[in-house]
C-alpha cells in the first residue's frame, strides 16, 4: 500500500550537465541538474537567480548544455562548488565556439547550443526556455547510422534528495514492445 510522503519532487534522477555562457565577454561554466524537455526542439534550464552565469545568458540570449560523463565529473562537480562571482572558470575545460559564438566543452561527449526563447521566474529560479540551434556529438557516441548511441554516451545522472551521482543502466527493452505484448495478452 502506498502512503503519502508529502509534496516531494520525485522525478529524479536527471542528467548532470554543465551550462556554458559568456559573461562580460568571458566564458564561464556551471553545473546544473534541473534540465527538462519542453518539446521535441525545446528544453528548459532552471538556475537559481543568484547564479553568476544567468547575467550572461540573459545578455547574450544563448547558452550551451554539455552532457557530463564520468571522465569529466570531477571538473563538472567543481563547477557546482565554486561561484563564477569569485572564481574564473573560463579555462577549466578545453572549449570551442559553437553556433552563434556559444562556448561548448571539448571533453563533453555531447553539447547542445541553445537560444533562449523565454525566461520564466518561479520561487527564486530563472527557468530558461530554449530552442536547440545545433548539437555537437563526439564520434564515440554516434552509431553506424549517424544517430546518437546512448549505450555509448553514458551520461552521469544526479539524484537530488541524496545529492548522489549515478551511472546509467542497461537497456531493458524497446519503447512500445512491452505495451504491444501486454495488449496481445489481454486481447479477447
């Protein structure tokens, strides 16, 4: 039997990402776990309004979303420990300039360059609603058909209630297969 545990946000784990943007013409990075899908070509990035990087995102209307894998986790976690107000994080990662001059992380296996379409403020957080203008993927995460291979990507996941990083698991099935099998089992 289920019991009420309160109004707990229970949609974790989520992928850990490092957001990149320019503030006063200089690249900065911050670790974020509050990202979400809004539509097939839109995402949301939620940052507390006190974050240093927010100024640059609002000024430039652009940001990058860089998937964190285990190799880059120590640097990514560091981005969440120090503030851009006090620490220059511009050289923390090797980076290149993506679409529209947006900084992307070389060592991230997958980076998306995004244009801010809207900002929704809620409870001290600025939620950037973004369209994806370009996606950059390392060869190691692209399959023979030119598609992303999430078995190779292996993003680090973040679980907020315990502040833990998790590994992705194995494939348990293909979308719609279980539903079709269930449908056949109940067919009269």
